[in-house]
C-alpha cells in the first residue's frame, strides 16, 4: 500500500473508488488500524459516488511510530503536571497533510471514536478544508458526558498479552465487551479481525500516547459551537466505551448537526447497519456547498 508524506510523518493509506469523485477521508480511533474500516464498508461509501481514503494514524498500524517520545505518564498528563507527546490537534494536522499529499483542496471527513474527536478538531482548526463532518461513536471531551463503563475500561487498562495467541484471544474477549449487543459478531469474524490486526501491526505503547493526546486535549464543546460545516453525529444506544450522551452532546454543540442513534449498536460498526450509517454520511455530504 502507498504512504503519504504528511506533517513530517509517513501515513499508510489506501483508496476505493474513482479519484475524480469527491473525497471522503475515514479517520479511525484509539489504537485502531485503518483496516478497522472494513473493505466492504469503504466500497459501499465509494459506490455512492465518492473517492474513499482510509489511513493509519500516527503511532498505529504501518504509519510512523513515535517511540522516541517514550511512554506517557497519563495520570500526570490528566493532572496537568506533564505535557503529552502530542495532542488531537496534531492528528488533525496530520490529516490535512494527507489531504495535501493527495491533492485534496477540501474533503468530507468521517471519524470513529477517537477519529470522531479528530474530525471535530479538524472542523475547529481547519474548517476551510472540510466539506462535511461525520462523527461516529465519539464525544466532545466534556468529562460529564460519554463516560466509559467499568467493563470497557478494563479492556483498555489490562496488561498487554505477551504472545501472539494470547493477544488474539485478548482482542476477541475485548471485542465481545465493546461490540454491539443488538448485532453480535460471529466467532469466525472476531477471530479473523483479531488475527489480521495482530499480524499487520501491534503497537500498545503507541495507543498509550494516543490516549494521552485525548486526555490532554480538553473539552471542545464551546469551540464546536462555531463550526459551520455540515455535520452528522452517529452513535449507538448500547455503547459501553463512549456512552451515547457523548454523541448527543456533540450534536447539541455543532450548529444544525443531525443526530442518528441506533438501538443495539455498541462501540463498533456492525455490518447490518452499514447501509444506514452510509446514508447518514451521504446526508451530511449533500448539505455541503
């Protein structure tokens, strides 16, 4: 797959659809690789008349790992007594750097989980580069909304497995905690997903630095009130990782944002909901100038 030089980094990416069509850039979440955007989902978006790009964020997948920055002291960063290795604004700058590398003057952006936070930051920092924003299963940074359940928190704070087999089993167990109770994934799918992710790239300390960026970037609510880009907010009512209150707060903060809440959806993108999620994305793109 190709790599783009962006913001001093190399970002691994791939594409779907006709490059002559309007671009839709997909931004993934905490520790997640671009392959978490399943090929079938990307192809479905492309089939609606778009050129789709998915990519690995910094410190994830096959993009640049910033191990020289060390392991973050997250409690100190939360307390404000230490600086994070980077912030969400740096992810936003990376994404604009990808736009530049691919020749996009403007693009539609779709972010999931931490990726939703990144596209919110894009709308704050680089509004002139965006055509529309879709924020999926994300939140505003306000600690009073979007809380994580104890079980989901345990999936993030447990010690990383030390062997391939154990890491795959750990991933499967975590997916069962955070996935959609209304759309349970099969054992075969979860094992394939966990194995593919492990064998492509595994970088737990990079996820810690990404988590530090989220913790250090604060509440975006007031800045989101100035966003003028067409926006849609998608969330599940059974999300244990980021409570649906985070999505509701995001939609309330962004002027004229559409809120779509799916019953039974957790912190994943279940295939039966792909057509409805893509419809929501397309509605946001249709409102762009």
